[in-house]
């Protein structure tokens, strides 16, 4: 979620519009694990405004909720006819197995991301969605999802000189950029043990190594680039991914609030 990167590198946002609770809890979490930038639009009526800001996105519409089927079809047509929204790549999610409904969206409306019939075995449906995302190069050229962090992300680092505090600028499942308190200097390839990350109230313990540094734009601070130990316990990596998901959703909710005000 780095707006400063070229879109081809940064990948594409993936929206689920009016998603069911199962999709929100399970499918989205799995796609985040696969490093896709997944966000939820809770209400169908909000989708048009979001698409206007992020027209180069993929969007999966939950046909079973929010609008009537006729309203969903009209919404798809509106996107296809709109000079800005026509670049949104739409897909359909539904538990409805009516072949005529499938024919309508595939043959008449020709939605580019397919008509996905959800099954009770959500893993199968998730795998289909993941293949659609891969085919549409939703990750771009990046390998890992990275988000900017707010003031609620801090860290404590134990050095020979004592415990040093800092803040996290951005983070992914494999590393982070951070700023340490004034006067703290670290050498390239320094090994860091027992780093405590405070991610929105969740404490995450990781080890890492300094891979580089860069100036922080607009300040005299130096950001250190830390690569996490690849042997990080899955429970700790999952905490980071939970934060990624929270940060992504918080960003889109802020967009929705700003558009309403």
C-alpha cells in the first residue's frame, strides 16, 4: 500500500464489495497471507465512490447481498459505461448456482474477473479467486505487501547499551523500516535479537538484521531497513499480517469517511 510506487510495481487493490462474514474472516485473511492488497467495502452503495478514487482495481461483488440482482447488473453496466470506472475489473461472487445467472454475467456483461460460485468449502473458492488475482497480476512486480504505519506502531530494541525505543515507518511480513531514538546508530548487517514490535496493541517478538538505511524525507532522521529472520514463528508472522489487514482496512474506511464529510 505504497502510493509513491509506480502502479506496475505496487500492484492493484482488490476490493470485496458487500462481503459475507465468512469472506471477511477467512478468504480475506488467506489472500493477505498470499501478499495481496485486499480491502472491504462494507456497503454496495459505497463502491462507486471508492472505484472513482482507485479505478485501476479489481472488485468482487457479492451478488447475494446489498443490491437486488437487477441493481447489481445495472451497477456493472454503469461501471462499464463510465469513462473512469470502465477500467475497474469486476468479478462476481455468489452462492447462486443458476446457470442463466452465470451466462448473463459472463456472456452478456462479460465481467473480466469471472463468475465464481461459492461453495461451503471456502478453500476451493479462495483458490479460484487467487488464480484470478494471479492472472490479472494483482501483486504487480512486488513480492510482499507493505503498509505505512501510524503512531500506534512502536518498537523496543535491546542493544549492548540498553533498551532503545523507536517507531515503525512501514512494515511487511518480511521486514520493516524504522527510526530509532536520536543518537542511536547501527552498522550494516548488525544482528538484532528480541525486537519487540507494538502493532496496534499486539506485541510481536522478532529477530532481524540491518540491511541498509535511508534518510527520512522532510526530516534529519535516518530510517533503518530491517530484514526479519526467516525462521520467525508462524504465530508472530500472523500478528504482522493481522496488522497489515487492519491497516489496509483502516485506510479505506478513512477514505469513505472523508467522502461522506
